């Protein structure tokens, strides 16, 4: 059953030779139980309310697959201790991206929950460390 939810998304990035950066987003989305786990979906918009990027997170016991489409297009697979290579497409070009998950944790039920990722990333030759935390709350 698909449920409407509020997602609080917190991301942290630290790339070699650059200052640490973080971002926060609170957005409405959906949560749906699947055969393997859960599926979360949400959309990011610009200042005019136009959808710029749609994000889909497929949560399974052994991995999380993050798929983004729109102004940013990518698919990243997070399985603890494993590296996944794909491409990251943005309006000004496409870059190779490799992620290696250091920690993949999630706990969801029909009332919501959380997920937390810590991973090393190499994008276009630039190395960094990232973290992503998402809190999920069902709408009352």
C-alpha cells in the first residue's frame, strides 16, 4: 500500500581539497512496501514549483538503490563493503561516479522510520566522503 509521507533529507559531502558541505531538504513523498523492502519517492522543485529531479530509493535487506532522473540523472547502488560504478549526468555533462558504501542502515515500517548511508565517492576523478540520512514520517 502506498502512503504519503514527509521526508527530511540531510546530506553531507567532504571532497579532497574542499570545505565540507551539507544540505537539508524537507519534502512530501510516498512510501510503498515491496516484496523486498520499501520504495521511497520524492521530487525536488525549483523556485517556481517546477519539478527538476525525481528521486527513488529502493530499500532491500542487502542494499539501497538511489535513482535520480531529471536535471540530475544517476543510479547509485549502496551495498556495504562493495563498490558500484555508474554515470552522473547533469545539464553541463556526464561524469563517471564510483561509490563504496561503508555503512548502509535502514529501518522502516508502516509508520515511517529512517535510513542512513556513509560512503566513499569518486566523481570525475574527485574523491570524497559522503553521508545521507533520511527520516520518514507518515502523514496524519
